C-alpha cells in the first residue's frame, strides 16, 4: 500500500491516515482494475470517526473502512435515503405487506451458525461463480474452516457501533442484516436472506424496514452503499426516493428514475 498525496479536501480526523491500495481486480466492472482509499490504523476508526468518514463517501467491510479511489473511473457513487422525506411506492407497499409476518430480533455482532448457514446458501444462489480449485491437500473440513473465517472477517468484526437484525417467520430464520449506527443515520452494511421463494421481495422489504426503523429512532439517513449506473445489482437503490448521491464532495438529490 502506498500513501496518497492526493487526500480529500475534507479532513475526517487527525487520528487516522488515508492510504491508496495497489491495484486489484474490480468486482463491479469486468476487465477493470480498481484502487481504494483506506482509513488506517483500523482500531482507531471507531463510531465517531466513521460517522465523519461515511458522510464523505466511505464504507465499512469488516474492519476495513474504504472509499473507491480509481484514477480513471468514478462509477461508484455513494447513495443515501433522507428518512423524513422518503415516499414509499405502491409496489414497495405490496412488498412490505407480503412479509408482514416477519418478526425481528436485534443482536450484538457475533457468530451464529444459523446465520452462517443462511449466508452460505444465499451466496451460492445469488453470487455463484466458477469454483477456484484449492490445493490438493485441502479437505472439505479445510474449505469449511476457510469459509467460516472469511464470514467472520466480513460479518462479525467491527470497531464501530454495529448490530445484527434477525428476521424470522414462524420461528424460521429468513433474513439477517448487518447495520452500523452513525451519528446522522444508519448504514446498511449487508443483508442476506432465504432465496427459495422466487415471488418474495426480501430485499425491498428489508430496505423499507431499515428506513422505518431509522425513523423510529430519529435518524436522518439510511446509507445504502455504492450505486453504479450500469450495474444491474445496484439498480434497486434508485427505487427508494428521494435518493441523495455523493458527487464532487456534495450530497445532492438524484433525479427520479
């Protein structure tokens, strides 16, 4: 990792330093290389610091707090919903009503075997890719251990004020969300759910639930992460209106799709 000489004009805090990573394969655009701006040291990026960084377009993944910093691409645009002015659409009302029987339990960040099992099934259904062959010496037990370690690093570690939300129907786990609490809102870190029902609208229901939960706790925003114009998996974020997008150091209302 190399230190950047082109740091943001906003000074988040003086405790942390911002570094640019070396290039890596972009997860959103095929055949593209990407770089990120990383806040270090990780253990100092607590809720207070992260609350400032998220307003400047940063996100959290496990213990990593980052912002895309690609020299020739600015496709990743941070997006957030202003809670007080959110206007639910008819289709969103139907999606929310469809899952009205879900019950919620809020838990501290931690490992739960049932969560991991649901996450594994979700990943296989929604993000399946050709399997990369492991070393011949890797046993099924090794692969399981590696998968658990990766899950814990991604879902179960945080230096910020974070929580898990379980969604169950008739006692059966259907969905889990990881949420960060920041000073002016909540951040939707990651959600995974049961994909066995093709008619379900779990993703839409979940975002609306988070908006409603944020409103009940007097938060101003729900941060939805990055939106990319030509990425189909990101398109759903435009359905939550009004939507603000961060560009050139400003949060501005985005045009209605």
